[in-house]
C-alpha cells in the first residue's frame, strides 16, 4: 500500500517534464535537443503564466512546407490550458478571448506567415496583439459604447502564444520568441502517426498533471529570479526567464538542460523567407556544381551557376547572383550540426579563398532536394544511419561527416 499514489503524494516535477518531453518525441522530430527542452518548458510555463511578467512566444518556422510545424502545435494543444487553435482570427476576438473569466487562453496560431509573410494583408491590429501580449502590462485601448456615449477601455492581451509558419518573422516578433527551426523529416527519421481520438487523451492527462504540479510550485515560481547563463541579457533574458524558472522549480537535470538550451537557441542563426528559391539553389549545387567534389570556392560556384541554362541565377532582382546573395540564400539552411550554412576558408594552390564544403550542405541536400536521377528512395534510406524517436540525423552520422576538414582532399583551382 505504501507504493500507491495518493492525493497528498508530492509530484516529481522533473519526472513529469521527462514524460512531457517523451510525449513530444513520439510525434515530433525537432532539430536539436535544445528544441525539445524549450518546447517542454514552454508547455509547463503556460500553466504558470500568471506568475510571470513576460510570456515568451514560441515559433515553429521552416523554409518549406511539410516540416512538422502544425503537428507540433497539435501536440502542444493537448498539453496546455484552455488552448485555442486558429488560422484566422480578428484582433478584437482575441482581446475578448483573453478577457474571458475562465482564465488566460493558450493561443496556437497556425499559418502565421499569412499575417507576417508575403501574403499578409494590412491587419496591424492583429500584429499589435501578438507583439504587445507577451508582456503583462500591455493592452489595447478601445472606445466602448454607443453613439456619443463612449468610454475608453483597456483590453488586456497578455497570454501564451505559439505560432507556426513558413519563412521568417519580423524582428519585433523574433526578439520576443523562442525560435524552433523545423526541418523536413529525413527518410530515416521516424515518428508515430498522431491520432486525435487515441492520443489526445494521453496528452490531456499530462496536461492535468502539469496543472496540479503548477499549483504546488506557484508561489515559489512567482518569487523566482532565475540565474541567466553568461551573456544572456536584455530581451533574450526576458524571453527565457519564465522557462528557466520552470526548470528550476522542476529540479533534477532540468536546470542544467534549460540553460544549455537557452545558450544554444539564443545564439542560433536566423533564416529568411526565400524558401523555394533556396531548394532550387541546393539542388543545382548538388547536381550541377559540386558533382561529387568535397568543396568549392565561392567564385567557382557563382561561375558555374551563371553558366546554367534555364536557371534564375543570372537575374535575381534584376542582377546576377553574387557572393552576398549566395550566402543569404544558403544561410537559411543548416549543417548536420544545426548551424547556419556559411562560407569557410578553402586552401588551394593559388590562395585561401572563401567557399563551401559539401559536408556542410549534405544535410540540407538530403532533407530538401529530390533524389538524384540515378538514386532511388530505397538506396537513399539504406545509405544513411537509421534513427527514430526524435534522434537527430547529426547524432547518427559518423564523426568525419560532422567535423570540418576531416578526410577532405585538396581542390586544385585553375586560375
């Protein structure tokens, strides 16, 4: 009888967060361990949102569709309190939703690129809601009444918001958000299919346990001033304060993991919204430029691209592609170690020019490019290490595939 769980049994916060993370791993492939940590802490913070001055937005972004962003929101929906999923809502409706007596909602905004991206209209009120609502003291002033009998009233906007969309976001939103750079699943990354009728109950049970645990730590979290990792200050510190407070309240390995995730995600690169053009560039680089070479100087890459027939590289915004445009397009994708692709020095007989390494591009080639004509999906799958349960491809690759300069042969450049 002593092993039975009773209403008075203390809830182990660290073990509970472990279970929430494991639930995400069943259905989501996130790009890094840091992403799993951040999302799990964000789920828990939504149950303690009244304790904080600031609630960070969390944004799942990718350069291409089919990268698991909406599925991430589906899982979050089962784990957070009073969750409301929308792809289209007016600012006035959201202000009223926040003011409902039932409690603060968790707003899950899918296809957020329709608000901020190229297809966006002029709904500045909705943008204002998403920008202002991350701080408790912010709100909107509206006139309420009929005819001349109107009074100014403040409508609060503070609530937890998760977003998913293509491309990037305005800097004002990025700076208020934990950014998860989603990627299309590789052939060897496996997840379970999510079935709402079956799996929602499991998520909701975890949600209810999170709510009970939150009640036991609410006073402690409200008074917490978590120690920030070195170098994390100003707006990034504001964004991560709530998540670190949750990790400290949970204890176990979560405080250490949270601070490591904070450092990694704060310093991660930003992408842009030129996704389809980026895939064309990746494919041309693999099939028509590198063609098996392990590195290429930027000048040689540009020369090859400009020679391609029926390619857009001779006319990007009315001018040929150059080194800056090449770096901008490739910078939205990441290496196997989840760092933005950037030019690096290449030793050649004629000098030390900047260029790109095939090993840096390999992960993006595998995820986004169609298979080369001579390969089949079967051969591509069997040629890469098999991973499952949310493991990253980079974790399964041999060390030589993820370290710069290993097993690389010199490239002779004819000047």
